[in-house]
C-alpha cells in the first residue's frame, strides 16, 4: 500500500472540517482546509513524478501547518490541539527509518514544538478566536474527537496492512531464494554428471597412451590419431558446457550484449553446421540445407549462430542414426523470416514445450545416455528474444520435432 493512501484518508477528514467551517462562515478555518487540500494534491503529483521524499515532506509540512491554523482559529473548548497527535504519527507511515532517520525525527519533534508554542500563546491570552467557545464545544469538539479517533484507527490499519504486505514479500523472497538454491544444486549436479563422461574419456585415453608409452609398446599411428581425435571431441564437449554455463550466468544477470547487423541466413546456418560435421558423420546423420534463394535477417551473428548450432546439436544427438535433419526458411509477412529445423527424434509433447525451455530440464532424457545439461534451449530462447525474435516448437512434428526461429527480415531474397 503506497504511503499516500493515508494522505487520501486525511483528505476525507479535511473535507469534514471544510464543511463545518463553511457552515459557520469561518474564513480562516476554511483557509486551513484549503492549505491541507493543496498540500495533498501537490504531494500526490510529486509522488507520481518519482519525487517521493519531496512529496512526503510536503504532506507532513502541510499537515502541521493546517493543524496549527486550526488550533489558532478554534477555541480550546473544541480540543483541536489533539490533532497534533496525528501529525506526530504520520512520519512513521511515510518515511523509512533507516533511510530518513533525521527527517523522521524532525517531523516527530515539529508537532510537539508547535503544540507547546500554541499552548503558551493560549495561556498568555494572545489569541483572537474565530470560532468561539460555544460552537467549538458543541460542534468542533466532536469533530476533533472523530478526526483523532478515525485517523488513529486508519494508522493502525495501515500498519497492519503494510506489515502484511511486507511479510508476503518476504515469504515470496524466501521462496525465490529456495528455488534459486534448488536450481543451483540442480545445475551443479547436472554439470558434474555431464562433464564426467568427456572427462573420463580424456583421462582414460590419456592414461592408456601413457601406460603403453611407459611399457615401451609401439602405438599404431592410426589408433593414436583416433584416440587423440576423441580426446579433442571430449574437450570440445566440455568447453561447450562451460561456455553454456557462463552464458546462462550472464543471462540471469541481464548481461546479453547484442550487436544487430544484416546477415545472410544461409551463411550463418552453414557456419553453424561446420562445427557439428564430425558428430553428424559419426552418427551417419545428414543435414539438408535448402538451395536457391536465401533471405537476409537483422540479428547478432554470434548469438544467431550459437542458437542454430545448439538446435542442430540437439537434433543430431536425439535423432536416429542415419536420419536426416531438414533446415528451411520462409517469409511470414510482417517483415519477418522464419527458420525451421526439423529432426526425426523422439519429439517434444505439447504439454512439455514450455518445460523444455526451463534451465536444467531435460524431460525424459534426464537419466539417459545422451549428454547435455538442459541449458541449450533456454539460451536459444534468451538470445533470440534479445534480438527481438521469437522461438516456437511444433511438438511431435511428423514423429520428431520442428523448432522455428523467427527474425526480422532485412532485405529481398538474393541468390545463395
């Protein structure tokens, strides 16, 4: 509940005083009400403009000035001085103690000083009352009592509601903290599990080669080349996991550097497939790129190439050996181009599409033999959306999965 909520409550009581003042023709008392309403409106506009501290200062100063004017206009029989109790309580509602401790102390002391000053003036008989003792006792004493009682109750309600709101926010923050801790634990388990396989391969082949060398046995060059090739592939796999983990960390901190330029989509896709050629050949998988015309898109080359490579890598890992992965693109109007990557893997159920874009979530492959940490698709979505694009999935498309990347169209189709 915003601090100015209490001020609007005060406005309703200010209107009561204005009506009472107008009914008896009390000009000075009406002026006090006008000052109060002016302070409320000015504070409201300051608050809406983002100048919260100034708004709160205007509200508190306006309240103290208004009460002082009322006390100087109404005979003590009307008990208007008790309104200072409200002014002393307002700073606790509109100021944070830790951020504005000095201002809060000053605004608490101010009504006390004004109360003492007006009391001294009354005792010295320096006042000329606009509202005499009879009207003050008959009408303004009940109004003062109602005002004090009503505002005190409102302050208590405000404190209760505010405390409840803060408690709810604290509970929400605690839940988010628990989820973050759980995500961190899941991440560490996933990374340790996925990195163990390539690391064991590196250690195994390296240790085997070392033992053969120490034993003085000749190592066939072809066999050695095959071992080193697998060591390089395992190292690349580990490096990719580390890069993805670092990228996910940057995304969680809102640190995605995007440099938009005009790119030929065919070239980006072709470059992305080069780094996957070995793994595709090993599984006998063909990546079918379209011929003919190719569109140009507005995107970040590094982010787009990573996104395409990540989807193709998933398609290679989950597709059946000897199958074909199809890549195509089409114009969808509205100045957009859609890139589609289709595989013949197990597919994604319609009710699991959003889950697939959740970090560390690998659906039914969590305990399978296919490597991965479950952070590829979340990175793809974050990168494509950072380029003002969209990612969508056709679940169980022709027995597999088709993923769309929609980007801004840069120019007309040109020959590939």
